C-alpha cells in the first residue's frame, strides 16, 4: 500500500514538474517573441529615419538654376515627367500613342533620374523586403486541413506585415507615389514593383493619376497595388506569391 502511495505521489510530482516546464517554455517563447518584435521595430524605424534623410538630400535644379530639395525636389521631378511633349500629346490624344512609346519614355525618364533618386528607391526596396521577409510561415504540408489552417496563418502574417507597410506608405507624398509607379515600370524597379503590388503602395494614388497614359501604366500592375484591404483576401495574396515563386524559379533555370 505504501509503495502504491509513493508511486502515486511520484506521478503527481512528475506531472506538476512537466506542467511547470511547459509553462516556463511558453513564457520564454513569449519573452523571445516580444524581444524579436522590439528589435524588428527598432530596425524598421531606424531605416525609415535613414529614408527621410535620403529624401532630404535629393536635389532638383531648374532651368533657371534654382535648386529644390527634399520632397519639393521629388514633386518637381515627378512633374517633369508630365511636361514632355509625348506625355502631353498622349493626354489629349491617347489613341495616337502606343504602349511601346509610353514604355520607352518611362525607361528614358528612369535612366535620366537614376543618379538623383536611385538611392531613394533602393532604400525603399530594402525596407519593404525586410518587412516582407520577417517571420515568414511557409506552406509545407499536403494535408488539406493543415493547408487551410496554414493558409489562415499566412494571411494573418500578411496582415501583420501590412500594418508595417502601411506606416511606410503613410510617409509617401502623392509625388513620391507617382515616381514610385514610374520607377516600378522602368529598368530598375522590377523587384520593388512586387512589394508595391503586394502591399498596395499605390492605393492612395489611384489608377488615373497619369491621364492619357493611365490605362497602360495601371494595367502593368497586379490590381492589388491599388486595392484597399477590404478587397484583398488570402487567395489573392497566395496566388500572387505563388506566381512570383514560379517566375523566380523559371529565371534561375534560364540562368543556369
């Protein structure tokens, strides 16, 4: 009888010890998660601070040698895109301008202003990449129930990331978003274009900002680029992500 009682007490103590260890592990994970989040946010806001300094250093020299800096310089650079003869002609007679001509003008413009705004867009790309790469949850199960659950987790993770990219987007003026759209269609903006689409960086700008060229310039983007969150579900995001993976895989094969 005493032996049974001793064994019962040992089992109870073991169970209590296991529960205590489980609780300690959970607390440790929570502490680690909080610390990781704080480190991530500290890095993000540090990069945003650097971005604001890069913006402040941008300069535009007008025809009268007048110099504009910072956001006003961006505004004048974006405005210069609309002051070309081809753009004005396309605004009044869009049917007379081909998509190829529009694309050529975009590429020439991006090349012309690369030295002025290239650093700005490279830094914006790294900010978006850091957010998008943080705490990713890959799908690695073929079981339908687990896949559905994983799909939900991925969308929840997307919402978390989007809360940060919304902060980034809130820093952008209309002129910055206009230049972003142009840059994404140029020879140096393909990778940034993916993030502009996925996180709707062009939503405040809308599809009609570029007048007679708007149809072409907007049609080159995934529609998510201009949508509010209420119109974006998990299927749209997963489809877009899968398309990027397939494209990257194809590019790797072609280069190997």
